[in-house]
C-alpha cells in the first residue's frame, strides 16, 4: 500500500495504569473498544513515562523483550508475555526523521517494552501481531517533546500509530489515601477543560497554570508523553481534532486518555 493510499493514523495519549490494570472489571474493555474503533496500524511507536534516556534512544528492533520494571507484585504479573514483532523499518524511519534536523539518536537494542508500553498493548492489540518500537524521552520539557512529536508526524501517513503512554494524574500518595483525592479531581477537570478549549499554552505550562499541578504530578514524566502526541497531531493539522476516549479514576488517579485525529 502506498503512503498516498494509507489512511492517516490518529495519535493517542493514554493512561496506562499498572500491571493490575488487567484485572480491572472496566478498564481493559475500554481499551479494547478504543483499539477496535481505530484503523489497523502497520506499526506502533510508543513513548512511555518509564523510559527517560538522553540522547533519544531506540529500543529493540528485532526480537522485542519485555521489561518488568515494577516490584512487589504477585508472580503472575511477571509471567505476562507480549511477543510482538520488531519494527526495523520503523526504526530506520525514526532515525531519518530525527537525525535530519540534527536530533541526536542512539540505539539500545537490548531495551524491551516496559509496562507503560505493553500493559495497554496487551488489552488493545492482544494478538501481538503488529510491529512495535519504543523510544525514550530525552527530556521532560514540554516544548522540546512537542517538537519531537512534530518531527515524527509523517509516520502517521505511513500507517504508524503514535502512542504517548503516561497517566493523567500520577501521585502514588493517592494509593494510600483511598477515594479520589481533591487534587486528582481538580487537575483532571482542569485538563479536560484545557483540552476542550484548545488551550495548548496552558497545557504546556501546566505546572503553573493548573490547580494542584504539583500534587497531581510531583514529577512530570507521566504527563510528558502527552506533548509528543500533541506535536504529532499539530504537524498533521489535527491538534484541534481531539476527544477524551476514556475518563474516570483508577485507585484515585485520573485515567483520562485522548485521541487526536
């Protein structure tokens, strides 16, 4: 299929939860319904909150292992498999798009998919038959991440699904508090309205512009993948074509997930 005939893929920002997401009575079905509504990707490119590496790094491109980057969970969570094919062609395209404008790129071929990548993919594409590549976040700066997304945007016209995987609010104190903390609800409501109002400047400056931003994100790595997604959508002229596909809360944290395009 030529690039001209390939349907442009949307760009996604999703909240990925943790390994117990698989046991939730609602969330796996929401993710499965979302993926069923999408065109079938030729490949998937994931940016996860759980891989920060500079310069920007490409993970495994042949055999793609999993990284069980969590501790203290029951043993069966460490037995999960997701034997997706590697994506060497996608890796070559990413290198070309990023290196041409002078962005340093490195390869870490032994680095597999962390739980921010494979936990949602298990629910969305359970057959594990779509090539997957994970790349790192070389920075948490929203402006620089959005620029990376812009450079990657041409992949969408080649059938690549770009996925930013984080958590719309992420402060593990919520797990100890029980219920929905006020800061989580306030930030989620602010973020929903900022997205609906297309207030991109506020989102880029979320720590200062949002209520309880520093409580919702004591460290910003789980909100940061949103900006890669936004950049990929903006370059495609579809930043305003966004909608929240999943909302609500999981263990007190907002699981809002957004589709652009």
